[in-house]
């Protein structure tokens, strides 16, 4: 039996082997690897961000999101909410079918976060102030599709309440949404 590695000799020979000083240098390069110090990895700190919760009106059963902008009010002004509910009823929607989100309470929330939370198939944006942060440009009263969501930017109820032309343009687009 021929053994090339001197480190294996202690398994084959059970007697003690002594090296002479002049031979010690020849075998020091092939010495058994010693246990290396293992450095402990730095502990990873995981910061869990709490998913954002939205306070919205409605049940969102038909994935229809309506964004509005009313500072100081939870959802919408009562007269505007009544007008919106009447419009929705004419289109076959109930308040439980939609989600009404007041963006005045969520100024820093971006468009993608809102889409991920509500997963809307239809989205009505009531006025320029009701556009979420980082929303791609939308044309006024022109339905556009972004991904699988039909979107309509229209006038706010503040603008529409006293202007019949705005109401007519809004209604024509709502029938198509």
C-alpha cells in the first residue's frame, strides 16, 4: 500500500512517529488543517412594516373604487354622498358594491399601494385632488385602462353641483365605466 499524504499515516501506523529536526520543514506545509475560527454572522434585524389600513366607506364587493378629496371630513359631504349614491343606483350599484376613499386623509400614499389594497376593476377619481400620489396622467372625462383597471378622472362634486355641462359630461362617462 502506497500513501502519498503524510497526514494519513497516523491512521495506518498506530505507533508513535517522531520527526527529526531536519525533516520537520518538509512536512509542515502538508500539516492537517487546524480548526479555523468561525466568525458569527451579524444578527439580521428584520423590521416589519405594518401594512397600511384604509378607512373607507362601502363594502367594495364589486371592486369599484371611488377616490374623493374632502379635508376635515371622514368620507364625503352629505349632499355629495347623496348625489353619488343616486348616480350609482342608476347604474345598478349599491354603496356596499363600491369603496369610497377620502384621499385627504392619505396624501402620501401612492397609487400602487392603493391598487394593491383595493384591487379595483373600476376606479373613479373625483377631481384633480383625488388623484393618488404617483398616478400616471389621466385625461379629464376620458375613460382609460391601466392594467386590468378601467379608470375615469372626472370633476369633483364641488365643481359639478352648480354646472349642468359638467354633470352631463360626468353622466355620459359614468354610463361607459
